[in-house]
C-alpha cells in the first residue's frame, strides 16, 4: 500500500494550485475562502497519489458535495471522510532543522544576535518565523518564560500577498499541532498598536518606510524578534535600509532569510556581512561570534523533494555590437561567446532577439498549456522600463499580464499598490 500523504501540505504547491485556479473554486466559480480545499480530481482512494497536477482548488461546500456524491457509488471501505486529519508527523527540511537547533542553543543561553539564511527558492523559508516564535516566545496566557528571549515577533515581507500568507501560516492547525504553539500574528498596515494583543505582526517594507516612528516606538515598548524576508531587496543606503536600521538595532534577534545572496543590480545588500576578495566585496557567509549562517542549496532541496526538477527549453542566437573603443564585435552563437557572453547577451536582450525569444517562449507555453490547463507563465525583466516594453509585446500576442516589482522607490510603491489591488 502507498504511504503517500492524502493531504497537499506544501504551502508552495498549495499556492501554485490557488494561482492556477485564479483564486476561484473550480466547480462553482466563487472566490476561494482561506479554508479552501485541495481536491483530488480522481479519487485518492483509487490512486493513492497526491500530485498537484492531478488536483483542483474547491471551496469547502463544493468539496463536501463532490465527495458525498462519489461516496454513494463506493464500497464502505473506500469511502472518504472530509473531516479526518492526517496523523503524519512533520519532517523538517535540513535548513529548518538547523534553525531549530540554533533556537535551542539560544534557549540554553548562547549569545546569538543574527541568523542569515540563504535558501533556494521554493525550499521552505516561511516556516522559519513560526519555528522562532514556537521556541523563543512565551506561550500566550500560560506565563511560561523559560528559554524565551522576546515578547513578540515582527515579520517583514516585500509584498502584500506575502504579508497575508504570513498571518495565515501562523494559524495553520497542522503547524500548531506539530510544533506545539498557540501564537498568532496579524497583518498590519500602519495601524496603531501593530500586534493588538497577538504575538506579533507582519508588515511590508513599504509600510515600514511610510511610518517609521510607529514601528520604532513598537520596538521600544516590546522585545522583538525581527524577520527580514527576502532581504536582498533592501539596498544598502536606500530608503528601506534607513527605515529598518532602528528596528535592527533594537531587535533581540534578527533573522534574515532570502533566496539569493546577490542583487541583480550588483549593489550591496543592507545588513549583509561582506568580505574583501580578489573579485571585490562578496557576501561573507560564515559564522562569527554572534552570527550564524545557514545555506540550503538547490541540490539539497531536490534530494529532500522540497522542490521539483525544472524542464528547460534551449535557444541560441547571434549578436553584433560596437564596443567602447568603437570597434565592431560579433558572435555567431550566444552559447559559445566566451569572454563576450555578458555583452552579447545584453545586446541580444535589448534588440529584436528579445522579442523573438519572448514569442518562442509564449508559443511553447501555449503548447504546454493544451495538456496542462493550469500552466502559468512568468516573464522576468531587468528593469521597469523593459517590463513595460515586454507588456506591450505580450499584449500583441494576445496575453494579458501585469507588472509586479519590489523596487523601494515611492513611484514603484504606488504602482505595486495599484497592481495588488487588482489581483
């Protein structure tokens, strides 16, 4: 008999299923509530498989009705109860277990001031604040302060949807039972008394900038654990850096989590330790007196099945440009450009080749979508101006898209609010 879980526990896969459904119940079309169900299109009792591409997002009412109807034609032994709960224990991934051990060392009195975590995208960063709260905050209403170091936790994220997810993660019944905690946090958008009787709050970087005094005063009133999620967005010397500095200074523990240790624009990341090398300043991802570093690379995530392998389509092209000395250069193959790879790619992606590539990718996506109706397409752009150009090209191809950005400029912040309000 298969021992594969009947329940889709992965937050990443549940999010993928939600986005594939555009936030709508796939049966009645209503907006999915927060307690929506991941349903097996073909009954789990018959397949014993839980694969996201064989599932659909349903509202609870439609799921109950579907299962009840299916049970009518099933033998008693194979009927399913929607209300039974999985008893399997949570298995922490390697970086989560490492972080848990750091929390236990802090409980024992070890002076650790900062934890820097570089976790491959999809590896499971969102459980880290919950592990911290479960182990380092006093239990609500119990007065148990043994081993605790703070009163509350503040989780800062780059986007509003992540802020809402942070709030919802804390009330997951599965996590509560497995990690044995009672904490809740609330999404706060600069309202007075950010945590309002809970164990903390989730805010966006933009909100911190908009009302720096509110958050600085909150950190003065309570001992806080500060979580900087996707902290590579915080440019050294930028407005987010300046707004966050008082919170970092005051926090009893700073947990910095990201999927990459480098920014796309090569600028320094705020609060990141650096060291000087022959190639210039590079992130110093090594432990020191009061800093602990955890790395979780793609290979580890694949071995632990935290992520799934990716399929890549291969493409190539030629490029021709004039260098700084006014000399004409060219390559017949981007794949074999050698020392000219960076400039050749830059040239190609700023010319007609980029449009050809986007068209090819769109056609590949449409072809894949014929057999995988939930498939989505994500286009990455190096700048807002380029993203706007891509948006026009996609529109010409009959694809409606929106721009999402984590730029910390005021103009970009307003743009994000507009976009997020329409999703």
